C-alpha cells in the first residue's frame, strides 16, 4: 500500500513537472525572448532599474557619490523658491523653483507646452495654469526654447538637454572646439547633470552663496554633506549642483509594473500590456531607438521631423524660427550631420506630460505612436536626408496602437513619484511656486 501511494506521488510530481512549462503564460515566455533579442547585452536583465534608494547601484559622477542626506538636501533645493533671487523685476523675487518647470504630477515636466520660471504666475491644477506676467515683454521671461525633458531616470543620461551639450565626457569627447558660452562649464570635466545645474543657476536667475544658504536654514545640511570641502568652497553653485544632481539621480522608476514584471512578478502586467510590450520590442520596432536601461538611448540623436516649439501658438514665447535649439544636436556641435537630430528620451512616467517631443507638438502618447506609425515628417525645415532610417511606416492596426499606448501609459508608470517631493522646504515658502496666485491655487494661503 505504501509503495502504491509513493508511486502515485512520484507520478503526480512527474506529471506536474512536465506540465508546468505548458501552464506558463506564453506571453511571458515570448516577451522574455523578445527582450533578450532587443537588449544590447543579449539579456532581458539589461532593462532592470535599481531599486529606489539603492544608491550604490545608481549611475553617478565619480566626483559626486550618492548619499541619503545629499539626496534629501537636493530634494529640498529643487523645490526651494527662496533661491529665486535674480528676477528681471523685483515683483517676481522668490516666486519660482526648479520644480516650477518640472511638475511631479506632469511627469516632472511643465504642465503647459512651455515652462515659465521668472516672468510667470499661477499654477492651476498641474502647472497648466501658469501664464506670462503682463509687465514682462515676450522676450523677457525665463523660458525654454524646447520642451523641458522628464527628469526621471536621468542617472542614465551622461550628457543633458535635447542636444546633449552638457558634460565633458561620453558623447562630447571630440567637441571641445565648440565649448563656448554656457558649455564652457564642460571644461570642469563633470557629468552632464552637474555641469548643467551649475550653469543653470545663472540661466534661471537663481542665486546661492553662504549668506543665502545660512539665511534659508540650509547651512547645517551643507556642513553635514560637504564637510570634506574647504569652507571657502562649501557653500555655492558647485556643492548645490552636487546635491541637486544626487537628488535627480535618485529618481528611479523602480516601481513601474514593467519593472516588477522584469524582477519576476508576472502578474504585474495584464495580458494586454504584455501584448503591447511585445509590439514595442517587436513589430513596432520602438526598441531600435529606445534600447537603454530606462528605454532611452544615451548615445544616439535622431531627426524625425517634428514641429518646433515656436509653432505651438500662443503658449510659446521668447522663441522663434531662428532659435538654435530647433537644430538639436547640430545647434551645439555646428556639424551638418548633426542638424535637427535630438536625444532619444526615456519613456517612463510620460503619461501625465500632456505635451510630447521637443516642440510639444503632440498632446497624447497615442498621437506620438500614430506619428511613428505613419512616419511622415511634419517640419518643412528638416531635410529628408537627415531623417533617421528607422523612421518609416510601422503598419500597426488601431488595436495594436492601443496596446502599445497601454504599455507606455500603464506598464511604464511608477505611481510612487510623490516620494520625490519634500514635505516642506526650509524657507517655509510655498512650492513649487510662491507668487500670490499660485499660493492661492496651491492652498498655501
């Protein structure tokens, strides 16, 4: 009897072992295979991001290692309106912050087509209500000539901005002859993020020095984080850029459903999302450009012929047809082969952005996918000879487009973005904006 029972038990085990692979969702098997094929390393693990707070695994400038206290300092400085001390008009003093143009609910991008720092007022619900102050002429506010990029997963971006102009290494090795004006900062040899932020204090009419740091209450933080710096170098743009860069590098979308799926939770995505991912890494060919760990491409710049920011209408100010930022990488390198080519951005947490591409020419991710599906350039200034060879009709059906959009909007969306927002800033000011209208709309009054 015992032998019979044991035999049945072994039979069941063998039967289960033989059938377990058959019971596995074929979509999971196919997606793993597609990821391995798309990965530059030949392994699906290439697309796994570090866990939030795993600072040792997050890429960083060797001069600026990540620590928890440094990240916390940077988090407060990013939202600190008390640094907005050099406005064009006194009435705007202390009314904007870095986060004015990087709204958390809008995917850390502007809530409107073009962000407005100095010279703007109002917030609305997600930053869409910010408008130019009437006493600023159109050429006076601090705005971008190209849409502000999403800052999530920028630890994987060695050279920053759409043209990749900041940072002394990686893509910019060999471009030293054009390091002039704002890109002189590259000669410090720092990564793109640290370089851009140092330069950004002046560009965005913000100021920081020992007196300001002490007045706002941040001096103990700077002492704790940068105690190894001589006092003469401890309280300024360099150390502030290190803190802000550490914070930005910490913003990893590790809790997006696709990340959970990659790490073994096959229930983290629905079958429809997996079908969308299979299209992304297969028929649609999105991975041919978006093949970095956070689905960006840190080394390539492509022209796809979208409209520029000045063409979006009344929402765009202080930019125009002659804005060199319309030329993308070429506007920086001045090389003909780089003209109209732009960085391949990461794709996580893009759902709330509301505006897409460097010129904010599309208003939804579905419009973006449709643009790639049709693959017809819309900017007459961009020569066909510059258009990326990958930019050609995809042949996706309407149902397939919807599945790709579902993957982009849901699978790549980390709902835990609020962990990157401080409870307060040390000045006690309202944030991310501190003008009177914003204070009312944000509930600070």
